[in-house]
């Protein structure tokens, strides 16, 4: 698939659908998948040079994976901090 303009990336439902299918395999929820797809598309619109060259697919996949790892790390850190309950003795006066 050849995309020449950043606006085409933003509006192409087929491209978005492909990214969503890949994203769903990397994260646990559709909401998170949609968020990383949108982040990926936003970066591609800001840096259309990533779509140039023979390794466009690898660049897009690497970007999508980076956003998925960021989301997974964020969720893991939220789970860790949310699982610890604080008692009154934990609070320093």
C-alpha cells in the first residue's frame, strides 16, 4: 500500500483497520488498541517521511509496537500502584 500524503493516512479506513487488527494483538482492550492506532497515525501525519522508502512497513510496525509497549508499561505501573493499599501508619505526619 502506497501512501503519499499524511492526510491519506488519517483518512484511509483500510490502513486504520490493518493497524487496529495488529494493535488488538498487542494490548488487552479495544479502547487501548484504538488509542495506540491514533497515536501511530498522529506521528505518521507529523512525520510523513516515515512512509518513504522500502522499509515503510517496518517503520509503521515499529512505531505501533512502541506505542503498545508504552501503553502496556503504563497499565502495569497503574496496576502495581493500585494494588497497594495504604494504612494510617503509612502516612508520615
